[in-house]
C-alpha cells in the first residue's frame, strides 16, 4: 500500500511541474512566436493529471478491499461476526456522536467520523420510510433493511470511491452474510474471502 500510494503522488508532482513549466514556456513563446514546447508540456501535464486521478482511485479501492478482507478474516478466525459488528457499530457510530468537529487526525481512526455522521444523517432523514411498523424506532431488522437500501444508493457508491474505508453499514452487511454462512455450517477455511 505504501509503494502504491507513492504512484499518485508522483503523477501529481509531474502534473504540477509540467503545468508550471508549460505556463512559463507559453509566456516566453508568445514573445518569440513559438509554442510547440509549451503545447507538449500542457499535454504531458494533462496526461499526468489523468494518471494521478486514476491511480488515486485505484489505491483507494485497494484500501477499501483490504478492510473487507480484514473484516472477513477476523470473522472467521474469531468465529463471532456478531461481536465484530457490535464493535464496529460502537466505534464508528459512537464517534459520530462526538460534539467536537473532526480534525486532521481522523485518518487514524478505525472509521471516519465525518463519513459516519453522513451515514447516520442519511438513515435518520429517511426514518419514516425505513420504520415499517411505524412505532417511531428502527429495530434491528428495519435498520438492516435501511443499511441494505443505503448500500444500493448510487450517490453512496460514488461517494465511497474517494474513501479509504468502506462505509460501516457495508462492512456490517458483509459480516452478516458471513454469520449466516457460519450458522448454516456450509463454510470452510478455503472460502474465507468468498464474500469479499
């Protein structure tokens, strides 16, 4: 991950450097009525920026995938996906209840508190829709259905492209799938990552 994370940084530095050089070259070319080198540098800068965006998205995807693998492996090793679900819920959504705004250290958390706040707000905003028995409270089954619907929401999917961690509700749904498989007795050690 460290080595791969250097690729977007390198592409960004190339893009910034060639963009600056192209601007300087463009100003001097106007004085001399030449423009070939400046145009070539602009093209290199644009290509480097495209490489930067694509490689950054790939690194983010790999990071999210690594989190899913870690969750899956932990569920099978401990034999208790429910405990992992509970821990994830308490840590991530507990952080979202913090009255203090998140700051620069949020990348060191297990879950992003800002993203958790967005997840909670999204579910609370649609509470009437998810509250099937209309008792004013989302029970476990209603909350699971809410998480499944939120996971299928297009904007939620696009938003996760720029995140290093998958949304907590997606991680919980993965652990629920594993729990169902473990309860059925159909899982084996060679299928540890089958749900990822």
